[in-house]
C-alpha cells in the first residue's frame, strides 16, 4: 500500500463533497471509515481537527429581522453592503474577505475560488458559484459606484489587503447601535460595557431557510426561501406535482410534505449553508390525512425530530369497527 498523506485524505474529502455530492455528515462518516482503516495499519493522526468536514446538528442561532434592521441602519454604505453580502450569500468570513470584483458575474453569481497570493483556499477545496439575489446586486452596484474602480477586493482593509477584522467591525456596530444583549461576560470584557457581545458573530449571518406552500402558480406547490430576507430573490421549488404542509426534520436535512393525493413525501436537503441542493421528492407512504378543517389548522400531521415517525390526523377507515351504543343504561 502506498503511503497516504494528509493531502490525499483532504483530496478524498473534497472528492466526496464536491464530486460525489455527499453532505458533510456523510463525508465525515466515510472519512472516519478510512481513518479507522489507516489506524489498524498503524497510520495515526494524519488529519488535523480542521480537516474533518464539519456539520451542525442543532438548529443554528438566527438574527431577528428587527435586530438586522437596526444593525444595517447603523452602518455606513460599505459595512451595510458587507453584512448584506454575508446575509444573502451565506459565505464564510474568509470567503467574503477574499472576494474580488472579478469574482462577481453580471449573471448574478459570485465565484468562491482560491487566491494563492493571499494563501486562501475555500474550505474543503469547495470552489463554487453562489447566486446573488437582485437586492444584493443592486447594493453592490451602488457600492461600486461609491468606492470606484481602485480596489481589487470587494471589502478591502484600508491598505487594499484582505480585511481580517469583519468580526470586530460587526461587534463595534452592534455596540454603537445598542444591540448588545447586556448580559454576557467574555474574556475581552463585559458586553454591557463595550463591543464584546458574543451573540454577534459572522457565522450567524449564514442563511436560514423557510419552507412554505403557495398556489401562486395555479396549483399548490412547496417552496423554500431564505430567511430573514424572503424577498431576496432566491426561491426553490421543492415539490414537482404539487405539495402542501411542508415540515422539516429537526436538523434541516430533510423536508416532508403532502402530495395532492395525500402521499407523504420526503426531499433530501444538502448544503444549506451556501447553495442549497434539494433531492427529487420521494414517496414515503400513502396517508389518509384529512384536509385542514379550519383556517387555523395549518397541519394535519407532524414528524418526530429524527424524521422517522409521523403523527397523522387521518380520516377514519372505510369499514370502521362497529360500536354499540347503549341508551338509557342507567335505568
Ligand atoms: Zn451580550
């Protein structure tokens, strides 16, 4: 067996995610199998902790729309567009930091690609294209005409180099806008006294998504849009032959809905952090779920956190078990 190096395993990870289209958790599990195999052959500790594909189990923390409005209102043009960019592209700190004007296509996407001159490589070698919603494209045009053509980077530091202090900028603006939570106490200081609130961090901008149904196309279909900016332009149609009552598995990696003929359908969800990918709808099973009986009754089923069990409000079977009713039994 050829000696495997760390780079081989990193390439393997990039292959699993980039070429095979596995989600991060699956890639993590497959990498673990290889690591276990190498370990039994006494090849240990090839990988650093950061080489393992990371994934989020719990629901991510999100900013409330009012918080974002206040934050953006307290920004100058550059920082407003900077945080809109984070919010609407779902890119990571280092990816935003190294984005150049030449990476922005007039066809409304941003390329995430390596910049060897700044020693930047996208995480997991995941070069990709991220759609830019209309609203963000407008902001970028406004910002471009304001900064002029001088800089290669979108959001450079004052000397034209990549800006390593987006987080510091965010915390400073949150502090001046009165948005600190007033109660956290970090090793840099108390958030009541300065720009230290730990509830403001860049990762939290990465897009969250809302599923809903609409009949604006003529039939009820299920869609997913980014939240909290539902007007950002990106809308993904999840159902193909109609769908209502969408529900997420707790970890957001699967979405369920009811087809028009009451089949419970499932769609796999991947890569929600940047450019989401939805699998083709699959039939799980036929239900006898009744339609909503009142305007307040949005759902006639629910799903367990792991997506394995369903509770369904069904119509009774056609041949119900007969029941004898005894009248005047107390006589
Ligand atoms: Zn705080």
